[in-house]
C-alpha cells in the first residue's frame, strides 16, 4: 500500500487526472446495486477462481493506481512487480437488444433517481441481471489486455481492474450505462415530466 501511495503521488505530478481505486469496506468490494451486481456477474462466469481471488486482494491493497471508464472501454494502471497497463474492451450493446430490453421495462421505472440507486421492482432487477438477456456483459463480449508477463487470459491485474469497475459504479452508477454505451433515460416511464420537475425544483 505504501508503494502504491508513492506511485500514485508520482503519477499525479505527470497527470492530475489519475484516478486510483480505494475500497472503503473491509467486507464487500461494492455495496450499491450496480456495483454488487457487477461483482456477481464477474463471479458467475469465472473459470479462474484463484486469479479472481488474487485480483480482489490486489484491489484491496491499492494496486489499481488509475482506472478510467469511457464508452465501452476501461483503461487502468496496476502496480505489481512493475507498473502494468490494462485495457478492457466491451462489445457494442446491439440496438435490437436494447430496444427489446426497453420495451420489457416500459412503465416499470419511474425516475432516474430510482434507476441509479437500484430501487427497482423485482421484475426489473431480475431482468437487468439476467445472464442471457440482461445489461451486464457476457464473457464473450469482453476483451482483455495486460502487458504483464502472465500467460493467463485473465491475469490478476485484469481481475483487479474488473473489480475496480464495481467500485466506480458505487461512486457514480451513471458510469455503468456509459460503459455499456446505452442511454438510461430510455428506461424511464416519463422522462420529460421528470426533467421538467427537476427544472422547477432548481428554479
């Protein structure tokens, strides 16, 4: 952790946008609906238990010194014996799949606040996390790359980054939809009414 802290300080001198991952809880990596569901999705499909376990340990030790989420892509830097660069790319969520999903959610979600906080009807939360038709990526839709010498497809640095994504969702659940490349307002029953109400409150 001390080594990571020194490296973070050094990186921030070069790039102030450096964004390390800090796990706040000693029990769970993520506590929000979106963060917890992301972790469960990773573990549902895992076939390298040891590396996933090591990834969690790496994350908790502060090894993910930088993690940034953009549309369908995550870039990160993880400290091990050296500083390694990790890239995780996600396939496009197809328009047809998104259209079918939004139709199934029609009339069920009342506000963006409820959506982002995970306060969803059981029917919708089950649909969101469905391994075949839900919003979370399947293993075949994720491409990893790490410049470490580990021969495994999913090294411990990649595993740490995957869990680090869940921490980001705890801090800002909107990032989940940004990463998946979909517009969350499409899931709301009455977006225009909600935005109008929010504007009135501000005024």
